[in-house]
């Protein structure tokens, strides 16, 4: 649900129904660690259509009986070995880390940032209201929330516009070195290219694949 | 107990904790700012609803931030002196072994972690008990003793309660 929501808000969610399962991002080497591990790994996406396939609803995630999708596991996914009447609910730092650093969310954040810049209007308050309405089921932020939101948005934009050039483009472009070791870089690159082009006009984007 | 006391399970193979590293380009400074902003929003929410889970969430973001530096340091055994490996056994050099987990347990206790649980599996023998049990005992015996001795020599044992238990066992005649 959380992943689907992030994808939906950022505009990355692929809405096709049915068809074969897909293998979303997971940390490199995870399957190789277990006995009989290596399986045909992830296929990257090279076009907008393929992005939408990779970013289908979590329902379509490829499932291995002995090693569960890690992004679901930290959010207490049942093992599927027996029926589950009531799902466990934990509240751990592992979830915070997943939301901070799982590529799925990093990428969704980039894409959402792009939406805010492109569709959110021209002032900080407009963008905050737009972002809030997207993520909070259509509500507008109340006045007491506005200052905090505005500051957060401001900090984010400052990072995008005037932050250290190299760091900024590394982050926005999503040229993750780890990914290059056999992981798909292209979804990242596509999203990164959009964001760079919109957020920092004139930035170097030719390095994107 | 409030959920902020919930345990964190370390993985036995590969990275003990997933998603620990920031994406390239994300500095700890920027991360700090982002977490401060998130905390402010969460505090507003908390003041409105009074849900203890929100308080936990705020605390867990902070813990996650600290884990980003403390966990790599915790699992790095390269700075342990030679006599530590004599004590725990050579297995302790290798990630995922019971001996390495015992060493990690000592480091956790040393750093003030209040509850540490170690598991050792594979005691469901059906045949070849003399052989299998010897292997099982070999991989647990020395390291367990080492952990207790190590805690003692660091002055930690007097305030540590050790519970040793099993939920499986076989008699010598199967």
C-alpha cells in the first residue's frame, strides 16, 4: 500500500491490469546470499512504457517462497505459509530506513518533486498546497501546518537549485553506482533526466543514459 | 510495552540492516534537515491526535539516522585484537557464524543495548547424533563461553542477565 501510494502520487504508477509478475527494486545481491539463490535478476526499463511496467502495483510483485520482497518484509508482510487473520504491525527504524533509502521511494520522491515544480504553481505556498492535496486525500494544509511545510519545501528547493552541484546532480540524476552492478539504471536515469531538466534549467543532462 | 522498545532483527548474511546507506548525493547534513522537517510535521500531527505510535515513529526516524553510522561500526570486526579471536574462535571472523554473532552481542551490550537475542538453529537431529551434535556443540560452545568471559573481563557481566534456553532437544538414544 505504501509503495503503491508513493508511486501513484509521483505519477510513476503503471495502471495496467493482469499479466506477468514484475521484479521491483531490491538491494543488490539479496537473492545470491541464500542457497540456490541466483535467479534471473531484475530487468531494467529503457522506455517510458517499461517504467510503467516496472512500477506496477505491488500486487504484481514476483514472490519467492524462501526470501520475501525486502521492501514488504520490513513492513510486516505475512509469510503466506498459513492464513493470516491479523497482520502484525511493527514500528521500527528499519521502516524509516526503507522510506529514506529504498530506491523505490528515492525515485518516487524525485518524480514527485518534478510534479510539484511542473504542476504545483509558481509560489512556495501554491506548491505546498498542491503537494499536500496530492498526498493527503485532497485536503489543503491548515494554517498551522503551512509554516513547517513551507520550510521543508524551501529546503528541498534550495538543495535542488543552489546545493553543491555534484551532489545535487548525483542525487537528482540517480546515477547510483550500486545500481550499475547489474541493476537497472534506466528508470532512474529517465526520471532523473526529467527532474534535472525541470528543476535546474541548463543543467548537464547528457550524462544520463 | 510501547512500540518504541520493539527489537530490530539483524540479518545473518549480507548486510545486517538493509537500506542503511544514503543514495549518492544525499549528505548526512541534508538528511538531518529532512528528518527535522519530517519530525516537525509529525509533532504537529501528534499534538492533534495524541497517538503514541506517532511518538514512536519520530523516535524511530532518529534511531534510523544514528544507525546509519553505528551499524557499520558495529559489524566491523577488523579492529578487534588477535586475542579476541583466540577467545571466540576463528569462526568469529566470518559474518553469519554463531561466533561472530556472540562477538557482535558483546559490542551491542558494550554500547548500552539493553536486550540482545542470539539464535542457533538446526538441532532437529534424526540420525547420526554423535556426528551432528558434535558439530552443533562445536559451533556454539567456545563462542558462548567467550561471550560470558568477555563480558566479565569488561565489567559488564555483573549487570547482565544471561538466559540460555532451547526449544528443541533429543535424548542420546534418539
